[in-house]
C-alpha cells in the first residue's frame, strides 16, 4: 500500500513522521513525504530517509500572520494544495497520515478533496489549530492524552524502549535546555550544581547552543565537574544514563523520558503556542508520573524536594504506563481501517 505522511515544521512533528515511515516500511508498505521548504522538514528528510519520495512545497505558518501577510500565506497554501493533489494522484496514495504543523495543511486538504482517508496524530495535550479544524473530517485522531484514542501512547524511537530501566537511586541528573537553550533551566542547574556535587550526584547538562558559552564559564568559576553539551545527537544514551531529568515539556522529550522510565521535573516553555508545554506536563503530573512548575515559581526549592522523593516509585509507574510499538500500532490501525 502507498501512503503519504505529511506535516512538520518542528523536530517534534518530524520525529513522529520518521517513526511512522519506519513502521510502514517494516510492514512492506511505501510512503512518500510532503512537507514545507520552511521549518526543519528538509533538514530531516531531504537525504537518507526511508521515504520513497520527498516533496517540499512553498508554505509558511498562517495562524500568527495578520493582514496582507496572512493572505499571502493562505495563497501559498492554496498553490501547495494544488501541487499536493497532483502528487497524491501520481503516487496513487491510499491514505494520508498528518503529524500536524503548518506543513501538513496542503496535503491534508488535498487528501480530503480526493476522498483519500486522512489520519491525524496530535503530539500535544492542546490540539493544534490545523488539527482541530481537520479532526471532524479525519478517519482517525490519535493522541496520547486522549483516553478515547484507539491507539494509546506516543511513538518514540526504539532505543528508548531498549534502554529503559528502573531508577532506584539518584546517581546522575540531566538538565535539558533544548537545542537553543532554556535560561531558566540553565540558571537552575548553575544554582544547585555545587550542592549536587557535594552529594556525589553526576551532572549532565545540555545547555543549548545560544547559552553554552555563558554556562560553561559559570561552571568553570564554580569549579564544578559537569558533562556539558551545547547540542548533542547522543541524547538517547545520555537519558539512559540519567536517574532524574530537569526538562522543558515538549512532547517528544516528555514521552522519550516517560518511555525510558526516567522521572522528570518539567519546567514548561512559557511562550509555547496555547501554553501546550504546561498542559503536556500537567497530564504527567495528574497521572502521578512526574513533577512540574512554572518558571516564576521557586524552582530550586522544588528541585530540592524532588531530590528527597521516591524515584523508584515514579520510575516504576513510568515503565508501567509507557506503550511499546506505538508507530507500528498506528500503521496497523490505518491498514485495517482502509481495508
């Protein structure tokens, strides 16, 4: 069967697309990708992907635009919609999976216009504007936060399942500021680093490329030993070695930590669209799987409290909650639905 996977803009969306194409190909299916020239789509899939064909169309976000800029963005989407219709016909696509983001609009609407079944995965606890619009028209709407979702869980790379383990004591803590850095998390790490070292706790810190030099200089002043990264592709291995994480609450990282059984203290990015990072973390807290505080709150005091908590109990709950082979289940559900 030939599938289209569409969407992107950010790494979180694209990692789901990657999981889906790998699962589809493993089951003997072919998949193409339709994304955008903007965002990170080309960086992820222009080379060395499992897609048989990749297309990057000229589109940009619409929601945050105003006036003439909004009309211009809509016109780009319309032109990409027409191109997507031709691409879907050319490849005889049987179903389309949208992973959300502005990149998904042209191929999603094109699929509906050609009566091609549309499947949607929502990565956040707060539905994206495009996903909310298309949800009533979709064949299936999958979300790890929706108890009514026919497929449970969130698709992450197999490495997080393979290295999952029960955390019984705190030997290593990891601070995840993201690729660009999170000053609130970086400052928290710096403020507590000396106390952590005195307790014999190893520190791993991804400070982000934008804040790396400042953080490095501060660690050198305090004479604290730390494994410091600006950005690294070895994150799965670093998470596997950590016993506790302090992190933003982007969906991909949140579910990677959950799957790996690593308890986490989430500090949501306060300017995320729809405050979705807070609601992602709120879901985790409500299921007694982790902790969350806003940036304005006393983060240091909260983290000290967490250091004294029962990590084993939290880690056990995470391992019991996580779902394996989610991407494979999503593809299987699609095949059964299309038949």
